[in-house]
C-alpha cells in the first residue's frame, strides 16, 4: 500500500457507498474486522483508508461476497440454514452454542436476536451431532458458554444469549481501541452504577469513564418501557460475568492510571515552563505643582465658597449662589447668638 493510499481516508458514509454496503452492514463489517478502519473506537468518527477500499473492491466476488459475510438472520431463517427446527435453534442459542451478534425490539417490545449466517453454516458443518438428539451436558462446540448442564439450564429458563452478546460486543470494541482509558470505559459500561462506584471511588475517574462510555446498542427505542428493556440487556447480571468484568476493569484501570491521570478541575493545564518574566518597573508619577497655601476657612459658608477653576474667568453662577446662601445662614446664626464652628 502506497503512502498516498495510507494518508487518504474516507468517511464512513462514503466508504460504505463505495463498498456497496448498507449502513448496518458497514457497521457490522467494521466491528467484525472485515473492513479495517482508523481512528478512536469510541469517537464515532472512524475512517477507512482509500487503499482498504480498493483492496476490498478487488477481492473475488465483490460486493456479494462481502455482503454475505455480514448477513444476519433471525431464528426462523437461521433454523432453515442449519436444517433444524426453530425450537432446536432456540435451545442451542439459549444454551450458549450460538452467539448473537445483534438484537432489536419488535413492536411488541420483544427481543429479536440476530446471528451471522456465515457462523451458523460453519457451526452446522462442524458440529452435526448437536443438531439432533439430546444436547450434551457440556457444550463442545460454538463460542458460547462452557458451563456444565447446558441442557438443564436451557430447560430451566436460563438464557445465555444476553451474556454472550455482551461478551462479544465488549470484545469487538476492545479490539478496535488502543487507548487505555477507552478500554477501561468499554469494560465498565456493562457494570451497574453501584458496581462501578465501588471499583472506581474517585469521582473524576468515574466521570472520565462515563464520558468515554460506548453506546453498546445504537438506535434505542423511543418508549420508556423499550429503553428499560434494552438497559437490562446492556447490564451484566450473571455472577460469573460480573466477577469477570470486575477483574478486567481493575486490571485495565491500573494500566490507564500508569498511562495518565484522569482529568481534574484546575489541574488539566500544564505548568508554565520557566519563571515568568518580571514586570517592568513603574515610572514614578510626576509631582504636581503645589498651589500656594490658602488661609484656613473658619466657617461652613467659607468652606463651600472655595474657588473652583473655571477657565480663568469669574466664578460660575452656581458657586456664587452657594456663597450667598452660606452668608445668609451665618447672619441668621449671629442674630440668634449662636456660635460659628471653627
């Protein structure tokens, strides 16, 4: 790949258009690593190098082969691909043998799980014994749970699909990110707030993790009931799963803290380099020319009658009126025998 092909990148929408992929197909192709991207995992602005687009366009069977790699199917279509009944398919998925890659809520707010058609075909060809008869106590194929008693768990109502989907989603996001705080935020996104507060008591670190928190399931439903249903799927609830994510978050936080500290108020700006230059000395203020001393005034009227400069001309009218009022008050005080303050 040439330097020009590496440096030139395309926005996600343009790359999807040139690869003839719908938006959902393109997102899944990037998550699965079929289309290599550049940029932060959580920034929402991942781009595709021009050379990567050309490589995929030159591949055999383009674009049908690429679209088939990201084709998703539900229970009914998946059962047809594997030549089993929908009931058998659901039991395999609930027991953890088949791992969903996506989900959505239908109009009845029921969860509809989607699976990669390519993976279902590979599972059917690789594990023909699981397509017939009783499920074994320990899963021997698939990428899901390995706990004992899969048949009993499925029959008892336990459903491994949410847990397996969360694990898969977290793994895909971690694969895309090299930033240590981003990676900690990805793992912490499936823990409830109380778990997160217990593991991350520093409020500034929690704020940083929340800011970097990924959107695990884009396109949330508009209704409150729908959002609550989705939130339950996004939060780890199995004790083993919670323990695993807590341990992972602890290790990732230790790496992130060694890399850099979480931003804090009044502490995010770097210290100035070197001492600041001293301010230049102030020029001494010019000494004003002193007017000749005036005789002390002994009366209120006299103090009010001090001359006010007026362009070198006579006293203004307001000053003369004040003088006249002061003299009148002095005369009235003398006639009453009152003393004038000195």
